[in-house]
C-alpha cells in the first residue's frame, strides 16, 4: 500500500471508516469528502484526499480561516453509487459540514442530483473528479467544477488525432454515466468532422472484465482507440490489446493515474499512451501554484510523489478555502455558495478560474500528455 493510500485510509478510519462519520469531532469548519478509498479507484481516491489535505494542513498552520481551523471529514464509498448517496446524506445531516469537496464518479454524483441530496442539503460540492456533461448541462447551482468536461477532452484528443490523419477511431468505455458521457463527447467531436466511431465497446462498471472489448476492437482496423476508463480496466485493456497484437494509438481520458497504469499493465504496453489532462503539468515548477503545490507536498507528505490528481484536488482546495474566507467569520452553506459565485476571475497562481451566479464551470483547460520510455508523463 502506498504512503498516500495509507494516509487516506487513516483519515477515513478517523472519520468512521467505510461509513460516514457518526460523531464528527468538534471543529470550526468541516469539509465533507466522500471518496473511493477501496475498490477499482482506490489509488485515485487516495490522491484526491491527499491533494486537499496538504493545503488544508497549511491553511490551519497559518491560523485557519478567520481563526477557524478546517477539518477534512472523509468517508469511503468504494466508487459505489448507493454508498455515495447514503454517505452524503449522512454528512449533510451534520450542520457543521459547511461544504462538500472532491467526490468521484459521474454516475455517483448524477444520482446525488437525481435524488435531490445536494438541493436538500443546500451545500456546494467543489471540485468533483468528473467531467460528465450531465453534471454541467442543464445548469445546476450546487456543483462548482474546477476541471474541463469530458466533451472538452474528447474534442482535444480528436482534434489531435485527425490533424495527424488518424480518422478511424474506436472507443472503449465504462458502461455507465461516466463512460457514456465520454463516448458522447467523442461521437460529437468526430461528427463535427463528418466522421463516426468505428466501434464502441463497453465493459461493466467496477470490474476489469474487458476481454469482449478487446475482441471487438481488435477485430476492426482502427488508427486509434480512445478509452473512457478508470485505472484497473484501462490497464487490463491496454495489456491484453497489446499482447494480442493490437497496434492502434491508445488514448485515455484524464481520470487515470499513469503510475498505476505502468504498474498494472507494464511499461512496454503503456509506453506511448496519450492521456488528456485538465490542469497544467505539475512536474515542472514553472507556475507559482505548481511551486506552491510541490513545496506543500514535500512539507506535509514527504513520501508522496507529484501527481495530476492530487494537484487537481489541491487547486480545488484553494478554491474552497478562498470561498470560506469570502463567506466571512460566521460562514453558512448558503454563504459559501454565494462566495463561490463571487470568484469570477480568480488567480490561483498562474491558473485563473471563474464562476458566477449562472456559471459553474471554472475552467476548460485541456492538453494531452504521453507516457514516455521511463514510465513518466511527457508534454
């Protein structure tokens, strides 16, 4: 178990383990986070928790927000929709939880909206780890996105592919709201160029049963495969597709951890994989906010490595803390929502995000990185 995963598991245990906290410790400001600390997305969940923790720890070390300390209350949903709903309801039943932060899963969060959980609780959800279009359109007032949508990512990947003359594209996708959102994005981007997906092959959520998808895509002649998949099934597909002689250029949407892919699928198989990213490159300290992230990671989590997911959630934590500051010394859930709306052109340190009363999409930034011969991401 990696250090970051041990840390995340310890945090979750401190707040009630795999169930939502039943007795939140007394705290000035409680931020509720439901994250997948076990199951197919466990390594990602650990990074999600870590990115917030290092910033909240630093803020508390500086005296907190208006003298109040921030406590990160974490519960493990194992990426299961029903658990996300149940744990979120339990968190929002606690009046001291002022905002929600860093949840994962398009289908999970879509269900929160469908069941009215966020509306009934009246709390903002900041920086969810999803680009699902159903969470962005139609407009809903509760979710404040830090990342671009899957449609933006798909457009960027398809633009790159077609510019290189690769117009026969297959899609391997998770058969749920997340995967279908990504598939729809690829279809729309191809349709703009009078092209269609050659074959779309799904796999069952919360599994790595990808053999049928490998077979379906291997049976056709394609230039590229865009995967809308999380770590374990993505790695399983890459490994089996390559070992069976599949030679197409492979891409994956931003939600995967390249280190985990290398570990699970082998460097030989993942070398050259393109991964779309929705935040700037965190490995070189060119931007002030990247330098800040690297400094605080080294200070508060010296055993952890730089990671896109923890950096994205670090940015989300900065957004949330600024909103807590603007909400004043007696913050409420409603005041936090209003404060987030006031961040209309907010500079995080070389990255500017913006919200308003009618806009919840803070950024549309996308670029594509590639896993290099040493297993690390290259721009």
